[in-house]
C-alpha cells in the first residue's frame, strides 16, 4: 500500500492550525477568567466559534482530500487551509479593513437616525 503523503501533509498542517486555535481560546478564557461558556464576552465567543468551525469542517475536508487523491488534490487541500485561515482572520476585528469599518459606521449612523426619527 502506498502512503497517502498529500492527505497526511494537509492533516498535519490543519492539526497545527487547530492547536493554535485551541491556544487562542485558552488565552481568551484566561483573560476573561472563565472556565465554561463565553460569559457574554464577544471576543471570547469569536475565538470559540473560530475553533468550533475548524473542528467541524477540517475532518470533512481531510476526508475529501483523501478521497480525491488525484489531479485536483492539492487544490482542495490548499483551499481548505485558506478557508480556515480566512475564516479566522474574518472573525478577528483587528484585521477588518477601514472600508468595512466605515461602512458599518455609516450603516449604524443611518439606523440610529431612522430610529430617532421614528420616535420623534
């Protein structure tokens, strides 16, 4: 039997990502002084959900990589790694662009103005 080197490579890479996300959640729990739940801390909730999404989707991605051990194998593996990385980055408010922040502020201001006008 031939050793499936490509799926093993992506499994190791995604396992390192999962360990990193676990550490990120632990650091958030220590900062918030919480052992269970999220304590209504939005930052901790983002960390927990990022780790949860990784734990949910990585096994399926690895199964697909193992089943597709053929021509598009590397593309599927790279896409899985990129998807997890982009998901984590998108959950981190420090990495949001200035454009998305200004859109949110404009949307929030417009909503506030509409609410104020409806109560006047």
